[in-house]
C-alpha cells in the first residue's frame, strides 16, 4: 500500500507556540485618545467631526454603505465630514462611482491612491472607520455597525477629553479588532520547524477547529506548481467545507445544497449575536498535501477524511428535480459562436465580457459572485457546446437587466424545473467512525 509509507498526520494537533498568537493590527497605528499628526489630506476639515471611511470598489459591504454615508453627511451638514479613503487610484474609482451614481455628483470628497492614512491606521478588513473629533483626537476605530446617526450625535455632544489617561482611551463605541496570526500559505499548516521546514513532506492531512487570526477562505494548488498537490481551507463553515470536498463534482453553493439533519445549529448560528461563540465550535481548518501520484484523488481523499472524522454526517450527490434559473436560447440562430482565438474574461457589477470561452464560465460567474444570493440555482440549459463570445452591459445582480442585455444574443434566463445534481447532507445512521473509507 502506497499510503503505508507516507506520513499521515490526522490526530491531535500541536499547540500554537506562544510566539505565534493572533494580534490586533489596529494597535500598530494611532490609538483612541491620541492626536492625529498634521496631514495635508485632512487639514481643511479642522473643527469638524471627521469619519474616515476606508473602502474599495471590490468590497460589497463598503459599496452598500455609500448611500448611507451620503445621507448622514446631508443630515449633519457642516458639523461633520465623512471622507472615503481608498488605496485604489482614480482610474479605477472614478468610472466605478460614475456608474454607481448614474452621473450624479456625490456630496463626499474622495481620497484615492492613499498610502499615508493607511500607515497611520493599519487594518486588514474593509470597511474600516476612524472617528476624529474637532480637536484632532481619535475617538473611535469601528466597523460599519457603529455608523449610525445616534452615534454621530453622541460624538458631537461628547465632553472634552479628560486629562485622565484611562478616560482618554475610553470610547463609547465598539472597537474594531482586525486579528492576524503569522501564517505562510506556501508552507504546511501547523508545522513550525518540527523535524524540518516541510520541504520533504509527502503526505499530510490536518483538521482543526476555528483559529482566531486566520483568514476565511480556501485554495487548491496543482501538483506541478509545488511538487505536490494541496488543498487548504481556513475557518470554513461546515457547509462550505463539504462544498469544497465535492468541488470536483460541481459548484454546490447554498442553493444547491439540501440539509437533512435533526440539529442544524452546527451548520448555521441560530442567532446573529451568537455568531462569535458559534464559530469556535463549528468552523474548521483543513489541509491536505498529497504526492503527484495521488493528486487526481485529492478530493476523494478529503471526503474520506471528513467521513472518518465527521462521521455523524453523510454527504452525497443526488439528482433532484428543482426550480432553476436556466439560461436558454430563444432562437436557432447562432449569435454566440466565438470569432476570436484569444481567451478573455472580465466582469464587474456593471457588465461582463467573455471571448473564446465555454458558456459555462458565464454561469459560474453568476453563481459565484453576482447572483450568489439567488434562492434557486443558475444553470446552463442552452445545450451549446462550442466556445462563445459575449459582451453585455447590465447589472449582473439583476436578472431583468441581464435578460435585456442578452436579447442581442437570443439568450434568456427563465425559471423552470430541471433535474440537477444537489449536495445532500444528512445525519448518518452509523454514529461510529468508519475507518474502512479512504
């Protein structure tokens, strides 16, 4: 057996060394209670309550907050100044805002290509807000939940900062913490010089619960790029971990999963306020490293690991008749055949351009991003097997807008019943580990 000579690490995990603990990166910059140094970007707004809004065009929560920030600026007028700040340059930001506002002029100034303010207020996650009072003192560093008219009113009427250092550092608003732990994705997870640096590792399989400071996400590395094949998942929910395990079978987002369990709490917190405590028990980190000979079986091995460790559940692909948002052709005329030999794909919320690619790439884009919150799956029902060229200007999160743009290609999305693969997760009848599964 090949596996008999490989190193298998799927047991108790080593403790993180004390020198590698999660830290709050916001503590590396100006803190609440400290004075902001003179900056050209903010000097003109002295005497006002300033709210720095660190954002980016790719950040959906940031973009969703833009109308709210404009309304708050209008409500409090000259008493405050909300200033959006982004590291992105004008060539990216200006066209994006023009499309977003449909030509209307925003009442908020823009700081683009920023480096200075980011150094003063380091952070990882967006949106990120810094509150600076009329004296130039930092009063709070928060997330979007604290951006309310009530909190702005509190800040405007707050008394002058006391000379007491404890009082200076106190903030009436919830402090945002951006936790980060030293983590190098190019090296095996949780191996820290134990018997080497991992360069000779042939096989490795690890599962752990939630680890504060690690990012949420996953990656799949090909065998030819790292000399071994690798799957890495950090702080994934249980449903997302199963989705990754069946990646080779299809794209099973929430609208293509069926949950048939007595207790759904391990899959989703039952109350928003319990989310932080819930994730410690129900989010997972997983890593699999296999030699090139086993690369084709990597997802099968991952499913075997999950069957052994999460033996209380069974996950299988099953055919189910279900309502779908299906892309169909409205005529027999071929208006989508590719006339290009160059592969191109670009997409944002305002449109998509695709050249010499399978039509399924368009469907994947909608499922993965633009229509990821759709209650029903988006599928290709055109039966078209060739490469296509498509270029549409439309709101990609609006089916009606997409359909209007697709008229030129005799394509349309319709709701219809389709027999498709679904990922079904159910309670296992056998509540003991099954060590016979790969």
